[in-house]
C-alpha cells in the first residue's frame, strides 16, 4: 500500500496512542524517509502531525544520508545528534561566566585589520567552534554576569506573513529562555490576521464596488483605495508573555524573573511608536497579571534591524570610518566606539 499524507497521519497517531496506552508517552518521533523524489510529501505530513496533532518533537532523516558514511559520515551524524539533544530538552552550548571576545578576520588583501574592523564581543559558547579567546575586557564580563546574577528571561518575537496576494493568516512566534544558561527555550506560535484594519488602514471591498458602478455610468472612477497594511504588531502579546512567564516560574522552582530582555525583529523606524504603545504596554500588563501590580521586573526591549553598509563590501584601505557617519541616536554594533 503506497504511503499517502492521510495514511502517514493515521500511522503516527496510532503509534502515539499505543505508547500512551502503555504508560510511556511518545517523547520524539524519529522518521527515516526515502531520498528526495516522489516521497517529498512525507516531510510536510510528518511535521504537520507533530506540530498540530501529536504535540511531540520530530526529526526526519533521509535514508541515503544516514547510510552513506563516506560522503556524509561523522559530520552529518554529529549535527543530527545536536538537534536531537535540543529536541529532547538537552543543552548544547551555554555562556561562560567570564566572557570572551572574537576578533574579526582581516579583510581580503590586508594582512592586518583596518580601522573599520573593530573586535566584536560575543557571548562565549561551550564547546566553541569560533576563534574565541577569553576576554579581559571588564565590560564583557559584566554583561555575562548581568544574566547570571539576576534571574533573567530572554524573549524573541517576530511575525511571519504569507506571500502577497493570498488571504492566509500571519503567524506570530514568541520564544523565551527557561534556564539561567539561556540554553533551553519554550516557543509559542499564534495566528492573527495578515492585514491590519486599525488606524489609517481601510477595507477596500465596498469602495471597490462603488468604483466599478461609477465607471460604467461614465463618471470618472475614484482613486484606488489605500490597501490594508501588513500587521507587524503581535496581537496576542499579552497572553503569550503570560504563558512564558508562568512556564519560567514552574521550571525554576517558583522563581520569577527580575529582568526581561526582549529582542524584537521585523520592525521599521516608523513603527516604533505603535510597538511602544501596544507591545511594550502588553508586556507590562502581562507582568501585572502574573505577579500583581507590584511585580515590575526590569525590561530591556531591543529592536533588531539589518542595516545596509554605507560602503561596498571591500572599501579602500585608506577609508576611515568615524562616529560622524553613524546613526545619530540609535546603537550601531559596527561602531568602534560602542
């Protein structure tokens, strides 16, 4: 009998039910699938069941890569074991309490780093695979102690949008660290309308019907309506943060975080006011719901943006980059002064 997406769902659910009946709930679905070709539908079917029906982590492996040791070998198996360790609740890396620094390699054609190549400070990871050395900079050590000394939870949030021209919903994801090593994370995903009807956004349906009627009557058509904008605000931010804070409280011996570091992606400069008005306020309300009005942990809200370099990838060696050409008020990680 050929495998179909429906049959895959039935087999996986039956396996999960059998283990649950024996008192051994399924912890991981490890699926060995054929190589790419006519069986490409197996992967989305397995992931759909694991993420929406089974509620268990899943790992898919192509049989050819698993058996061809000469071509893939230890590297492939090592990466596979790292993924399995994380999905089973393990930890692969954690920040060092002493900190470390990473010196960027010199540019092509230059034997020494130029003025535009300042050393970068990174959290030290163990085991490290980067050219890392222990930092003697007290600022880096204090940054790591900031997380280690005070109960801290680190959030990350973003909104995924469907391709333009579709009516599919958007999905907002909020993940948060669950331990002091910032190595275990809990993720929540929620759907929301892809188009925003608030503020200056207006629905275009009724206006489009009026425009068609006027065009047939000989009257000049009305200007096209303003299309609804993509909604970058996480609608359920308050509820998602409440769940993450309660999960952190349960996993850490009824210890509430006293500091929240929140990384937010996908926000432009023009959206800063609405994010401050809605999302930051929602985080504050979530803290009050969890711990009462007196629970006000420190909140560090960081917007992460990808900025284009003001010069080609390989500028002349005589180019001197100073603070005068950087952003006047926002933090620039490429600045030699920050």
